[in-house]
C-alpha cells in the first residue's frame, strides 16, 4: 500500500491492515438454511450463493427434483 510521504492518509482514515473480507458477515450457514438439501456439495452451495436463480434451476434438473417443489 502506498502512503504519501507526509504520512497523511486520505481523509484521516487509518490504512487497511487486514483482509477486507474479514469484515464481511459469514453467509455460508444462512445459505445452507435457505437452499436446504438441494445443494448436496460445497460446489453446489457456492454456485447457488453466486447465482441463486440459475443454480436453483440447474440443481433441480441435476438431481431430478420436481421443478414445482420448493427448495
């Protein structure tokens, strides 16, 4: 990270020292509850987190689940 030679940070903020993702709330457990048993692998779950509508249709087709049943 580059800082100005004067040591002044933009708008008086402290520089980020950790990973930005460390400040995000965990979403995996909420996603597991929402998708239920439709996501049978970690890859299924991650795909659903990224593309929920598309993956829900795909997973129903992949596992031959009735399209009219709720996940």
